[in-house]
C-alpha cells in the first residue's frame, strides 16, 4: 500500500481554504466621524449584512460621534439598516456612563441615547445586534466598538 506524501495533503488543504476565503472576502473600510450639534438629533446608521452560511457583519456609518455644545442635551439615535430580521439586543448600545440615558425604540430597530453633555468626555460604546428569528434560527452578530466625544 502506498501512502500519499503529507506535503501533497497540505497543498490540497491550503487550496481548499484559500478558495473558501475568496468566496467571502472582507472589504476594508475607513473610519468616519459624525458631528452632532447640541440640542438636536443625531442619527447613526447601523448596517447588518447576513450571509447564508458565514454569519452576519456589522458596520456603522460613523465610528466617532463628536457632540458639540456643552451643557445642552443631545439625542443620538442608532437605526438598523440592511437585514430586516435583525434587532438591537437588550443592551443594544452598551454605554457605561451616567452622562447617557439609553432606551430601545421602534420595536428594536432603533436605539436612542440622550447625552447630558455636562462636560468634556471620551466614551467608548458597543453596538450589540441579534437575529432573533430566521431561516437558520436565532443567532448573534459580532459586536462593534465605537466612540462618542463630548467637545
């Protein structure tokens, strides 16, 4: 009985993995900033793209939200776009600061935070999205971290 060399097996395995990676390439994206004026509303789009077998990808149109106008309350609203089966998780916007009051809206398709903006501050937050129902059952979506800066 003749055994196949292990190097031939390694070449075949690498070729198969490379072929699968080419079917679902990740597109590099650049960071973006959104400036929000005090007292107004600021909308951030959260895009969710779910492929059949490879899971879901999450992106936002502004990685950094700059809020101007110290001492004036500003509302920031994150809105889901893309896959209609997605919803914000229970803590859709994970923001651990007394500067913000956050609540879900629009049947889980929006999440709003009211920024008290009492002083300068830099705040990291996490976007949490889920797919509660779908052809493949409930599934999570990898979270995304972003920033709010009170100017």
